[in-house]
C-alpha cells in the first residue's frame, strides 16, 4: 500500500485541494480551450469539446467560475450573449499544465 494514503494531512493537502478544483473529465480541456480563445462563447466552447453534454459543460463552467479560474461575462442583448475568459489565477496555472503535459509525454 502506498504511504500517501496513510498521510494524516490528506484532507488539508494543497495538492489534494488543487486536484479537487481542476480534476474531472472536462475541466482541464475547458481551461485550455478558454485559454487559447479567450474570450469564448458557450457554443464555440461546446463545439471544441467533442462529446461533452450541455449538463456536464454547464456544471463544470459554474464550478470553475466559483473557484475563480474563469470569468463569465453576460451581455444584455437579445439573445443574451455570454463569454468566458480565464482569470489571473487560471493564467498562473497554464504553465503548470503545460509542464504536466510535457511530463506526460515521457511516462
């Protein structure tokens, strides 16, 4: 058994907290897509994420907004226009994700 599972600080572990925020099937793909084309509208984002359902995408966007990684801007137009962009917090995460991607090439 891995000693990490016996760690008494697991609930307070910053890495565990970070993984709770960006973990999940679509969150990293969403962040990368928004980073590449910020600001991006909902339907543009959905087209980029082949296979994601409206329910899953809407939930992930709400969670990322709640956690301060994306910003949602709503325009008072008919029909309503909503754009998503990354925040400074998310921008500081992008180089880490790029490094993780490079690491993934070698494992």
